C-alpha cells in the first residue's frame, strides 16, 4: 500500500496534502467512536504534507515513506508534542526531544497524523488500562482493539492512518494487529533503538510497525532499524534493504507447528482458520513439521514475573519531582510528594505491577523468583535455538480468541494475562515475530479478524518476512 | 475454609510504601488477593530444573557494551524545554520541598 501511494505522490496523481486531509477527515468522522487517537497533530501534519508537496513541485525524488500519513503510539517522544503513555502522571508531559525512531522517520519525511491510545505505560492487552478511555475495535465497537498498541492497530485497521508504530513487550504489536485485521511486527531484540520510548520492561521492549501488508512492514522496518549510541542493546548489522529483498516464499520452507500452541484454551474457530491457512501453505509447497516445545509453556510465568520487576524499576523515575503530575500542594514533605503524586498518577494495573515487582525483587525473594525466571528464560532460548536448526519459521495463532468484549476480562488480571500466551514467547526468546491476517470468524453477524503468528530466528527477519508474504498471497 | 494468600494486606502496605505509592485500605486487600493469585501462577517455574546445559552460541547480545563517560552537550532550546516541565522552579533551578525535615 505504501509503495502504491508513493508512486501516486511521485507522479503527481495525488498530493501529500490531499492524502493527509483524506486521513484527517477519516479520523474526524470515525475516531469519536473508536478513540484510537489521544492527540491529533493536524497542523503539524498539514505543514509537513505541504513541505513534501513543495519538494515534489521542485522535481525532488521522494523516499518511500515521504508524505505518507502515519500514526505513532503515545509512548514514543515527538519533540514539542504531548507524550502521555496514556497515564495521568504524564498527562501534561511535552517531550523535549525526539525518540531515535522519530529522528529516523523525520529524515524519511514521514507525516504524523497523531499519537495513538495504549494501555497505561503499554501495560495491558486491551487498552482498557488507558487513563483516557478504551479504544474500540473497528470491526465491532462493543469489542476491544487489543493492546497495548490498540490505538495504532485500530487506526490502521479503521483506515485512519496508512501505517503506525507500536511497541511490543509481550505481544503488544501482534495481538492488537490480529484483533484489527492488520499486520503487526516485532523485530529481534536489539534491532530498533528504544531511546525516546517510555521504558516498560527493558529486557523485553521492542518497537515495531503496524501496517496493512507485510511489504509495508518491511518498508517501515528498513526506516527504523539500526545501531544507536543512545541504546546500547542495539547491534550493528550489515543488512541490505528488507523490502528490496522481500520475495513471497513458501516452496520448500519448513514450517514448525508448535504443538503446545494448538491445545487447551484455543478457540476452535480460531484453530480452524489457522489450520486452513496452513493446509493452503502445504499445497503451495511448504513443509509442515510438528514440534514439541515443552519449555515454551513457561514463557507466560517468566514474562509476568520479570516484566513487573523491570517495570517497578523503570517507573521509579516517575515521582512528580522533575516532570509529570505533582501533588506538592497536598503534601507536607518531599516523601509526601512521592507518595501522593504516584497515588494520583498511576492507574490500578501500574500500581499492581509496581507492587508485585518490588516484592519479587526484594531481599530474600530475588533468587526464588527473578533469578529463577531468568534461568528458565535461557532454557526457552535454547529450545528456540534447537527448533531453528530443524525449521525455517515457527507458526501459531497470534491470540487464543478473536477480540473479546469490552469489560469481559477487566476484573481478573490473571485472565487478561492469559491472552498473551502465544505472543510472549518471542519476547522471552528475543526472536522476531509477526502477526498477519489469516481470516475471520463470524459472531453475532460481525466479522472478527484472526491472526496467524510467525516466529523467526534471531536476526533473520528477512526469511520470516518472505514466508509471511507467501502466506499473505494464499 | 478461607483462601490462603501468599502475601497479606500488611505486606502490600509495606511494599507499597517502599515503592513510594500511597494506597487506600480497600486497595490493600484487593491487591493482596490479586497479587497472591499471580504469585501462585509463578509456582509453575519451580517445576523446571535449571541446572542443565547452557548454550550461548545463538545470540550475540551477551557481552557488555560500554560507552565513554563524557558530558553530552545539549541545545539551549532543549534545556529550556526540560526546565519548562519542572513543576516548580526558581530561575533556572528545580525547586523541591525540603529533603531533611526541620533539621536545619
């Protein structure tokens, strides 16, 4: 879709201004109901679109993303604009600098339509934890758009942005993408700089694209990946362009079915959609290999133990002192400022995770919990390493169910956590993974999208994207 | 029989104060119950033996990466944007409540 728009812009069939206005109108028309955006950057978008049009007028060559309107999850900093992470504690925080991904996109001439909704600090699977209201699913407004990048997925799925950036700590690009019928891609840990991404769980966080097609995901990935001095987990890689090397490829590919991911808890209708897609892949020359991966079932426990630990540490910086919500007027001492600002600023899920994380990191419990989880995490990685000696990619449903109803799981945190059961393994293993639309299930007359997840070997996004593009053509 | 909690309301209160979050009394019980059920779920990990083999050949992020410890100059404009976020200030300085109560 991006390439097509790029050609139209370059050949003057449309202007970036027309395209941007068209999307702003779409937001105006639909977003009152869907609430994918927290902040629409209308003036900025129009100004940037005009600059691109002036460049085209002078006969300039455009980058692929230049002049194409996109949306950014509101946990990434755009200098001079509000960046809230959907938290009251950052409700009035104006980012003083650009995230590295934004710097890179600025160089490519991207046009930002606005900042999208998320679960507070990206902690959740439905955007119900946003301090500013839930995002509704564009396919059924009684259902969630998924999370935590629910706003970004709803914006792309609801045609209110051509593409969007999300972040993925335990499935937060892939699960909402599957619920909203779009592509969500989490690269290998270390591919994309997190400088300027508001940190949640640092050994898990990764930024990734949410797009209409696999090709679009490759285009955005090309633009944002690479080594950054400001994020020491990023790694220098001599990769050629992912989009230039993208070729749909299923013939002779060995596709591993994770047996444990097709068992208990999987909605039979989702299983049917995914199995049908796999049968088609087989007819098109792919070889299906069933694999037993007993370690993977521990991923959820590892994740929900380590993640709050890292959260409790990362969110400690939000204390009302240098920026953010400050309850000085209600406080007598500086300690009071911390206690009251954090009480008023954080929602329930943030508090729950901070308390849980503080508990498991406390002296006497650290070895039994955090260290144990870290050791099992290594075993999960070993299991992935063994698997990728036998197959090219692993496959599973993205989520055990289609989008659930708003409020359905909000009362039970553990039940909500279980919706991440297929996606967290890739974050635990630090491998790349992608969700692509596989089909729909029909419920009460509404079509609800189902996603297929592919997981690839460390740094081998190209192979995974090629197979994903192959699936896309089925 | 009453459901036994791994952590009590008192534990939650103590941990919350260490984490610098004030919580209400009804929240204590709620968090104790929810967090106990999550901790219960973690018991799953105790079934896994972790003394076995370890291979490190598959992932290359396992070495420390260092940078030179030097002062990074930032633009005046960005400095000002950071100051503008201060909840309270005196000229260019961040103003906070006294740190050592009454002990001048």
